[in-house]
C-alpha cells in the first residue's frame, strides 16, 4: 500500500522504502519533502513557481530542438552574423565598411581586376610580385611587411596566425585576436590599402612610420572613447540590521551538497544584536538547494516557537524562496509542502515577515549550518559558540569609515 510508505508522524518510512525500491529510487523518494494534509497538485517542472508559462515552454522546445540536432554539423555563420561582428569593431565606420569588403573579397586588387579583364596584368606594382591579391597588399607585400614590423615596435601588436581560408572572419573572434589589438590591426590594413590606392593614382604617399603612428593614435583614441575608464566607487558591503525593539530576528541558511545531503542553520538575535538562541540540523536526504533553504526557514521558525517570541522577522539569503512565499497559493513549486508548514507555524505569531538579505548579512546562520555532518546531526546553542563570535561582533560594530 502506498500509505505504508509514510509513517503516522508524517515522515517517510525509510526502512520500508529501502526494502522495496532500488537504492537510486529510494534516495530520490527520500529527498522529496512531505507535509501532513493538503491535496496533490499538478506542477510545471520548468518554472520554480510550478505554473506553466509560454516562455519556459519555448525554452523547452528549443532545448529539444538543439538536442535533436546535436549529432549534426553546426551550420556556418550567416552574413547577418558576420555583419554583427563587423559592426561591433572598435574602428571608424569607414574601416568597418572596408573590412566588410575584405570579408567578401570585394577589394579591387589587380589579380581580381585582371581576372575580370580590366587590367592587362596581375603583378604588384610596388614589389613586383606575380599577383597582387588583397592578402598580398595587406600582409605579404614589401610595404606591408615593413609596416607590420614598425607596428610591432611602436605598439607591441603583431599579426596572429590566421587560416588562409577564413582569415578575415577569424580576425573578428576574441580567441584569435584580443579586441584592442584587433582595432590596431584592422586600422593598419585599411591604411595599407589607402596607401596602395594613392600610389596607383600617382598621389604622394605617407612615410610608413607616420602612417603607423596615425593608425596607433586613431585606434587608441577611439578605444578610450568607446571604453572610458569608470571611476572606482568604494564598495559598501551590506550589513546585518537588528530588528525593532520587542522583535526577534531569525536568520536561517541551508547548506546543500552534491551527494544530496545537507544541513540547516538558524540564529535568533534581539534589537541589540545579542545572541539569543542558535540551532543546526543535518539532513541525509534532500532534493535540492531550494528545498534545503526552505527547510532552514522552517527549522528557524521552530526555534522561534521554542524560544517563545511572538514578533518575528525571518531572513534568508535565498531570493527565490522569498518570491515563492509572496505568491502564496498561486505557486506550485517543489517546496510548497514546506511553505505550508511555515504558514501553519507563523499563524500562531502576533506578527511575522519573511525577508531576503544577502549572504554577507547571513554569515552566522551559514557557519552554524557548516558545523553539522553525518557524525553530528543536531546542535542547539543557548550561548554563542566560539565559531560565530567574530561574526556577531562584526555585525554589531560598524567599521570606522562608516
């Protein structure tokens, strides 16, 4: 009978479950939270709150599609993808257009013009090479080699190794060339092409060193314009805040481990920040980190009830849990049974609120949870243990510059 799997106290009958099921199934069952009373409900697995959404359904559909295409070769990047990469270059607009032409082999080098019967020969007029291709002008010509040597001396930037069949697109990727170096190199190639055109039209050229200096200044000035250095603002760490007088603040935290085990920790403090009570508990089975955080809140509220406080602020560093709590009955999450327990417990309090706070404000509960293990499964403290005294003092004493 399915009811035999749950004891009269509302807990899993671990012995029977391990006798009936395979170990992997038994462990999965024991990790599921139980709650006395309440009806079963349908829940959508792809959302934390358990409710169906078109966004998560689309994401699921995309995941299935990607898995089905996993064994197929990845399609090549489209022209639109190439243009997006070119548009992100940290170079002047005219240089972006130039590189787009390089990508598509649209530069009218003499080799290409000869192939189209526009030029009688394909040789390079500068160095006498048999063919003047775009690659020759930008990388292999005597002028290009001298220019890149000078660029290396003045900027420290050198041409990376590029695959002949995809050198133009490879230059756009960070794993081939750093972004800042890329700006210098592409501006340098544009400069080489412009100098080549000037020579062809009988115009006065520019000394190579002067051209390289222009490239360096243009690339660096534009880089600093597009990437201004942000003024460093001193980071102010969040600090634990005491509750109002007459209230008790309970901080809780869950520690979840990869083997499905974990622990909870909770600490009670008053409006002066004084330690009132602490507890921690070990769990041999737990579903996930969210469940452990929910159990930590429940165990913290049980500590509150035993202490006898009636006005309580419960803080956790799990934002998802606070969001699910605020949804009340609108959510169908995996921690719904635990949230129902929280609701039943806080009904007997005069005032109760569940807040989110950062990990920096929750260190005492975090350290208490870390004290538990399969050897030490339960701990209750009426006075602050030595492992948290430093954090308690830090929480209640602001640094001198604040």
